[in-house]
C-alpha cells in the first residue's frame, strides 16, 4: 500500500486559544477525550461523554465550516448541486 504525500493546503491549521480561559477549556477537553477513549474505546466514545468528563459545555467546541458540494450548509432554494 502506497501512501500519498499529505496535501498541506487541505489540512485545516489548528488555531491556538486566544485567552487563558480558552487554554484551560482546550486542556480540559483533551483530558476528557483521553479519559473517554481509555474507558469506552474510540468507536464507542460520544461527544456528550467527553464534554461531561471535561466539565465543559457542548458550545465550547467548534469545527471550521468547509464549503463545497459535500458540505452540510443549507443551499438557497432553486440552487443546483
């Protein structure tokens, strides 16, 4: 199996937290992920369990939106794919 080189343009860059509170939240979420993955294994892990383990609200986590034909962004009525 041959692996293709990584396309750096396609990989979103991680933006560091802007505040100390953001740093603490990120650290808590990473610790929550570790705890849940060790306990439940990756495939059985749920984001709700991670937030609970981290003591964080679900709104403290976000993913960048990507546009394109496969994005989940709603389309204006009458538009085609």
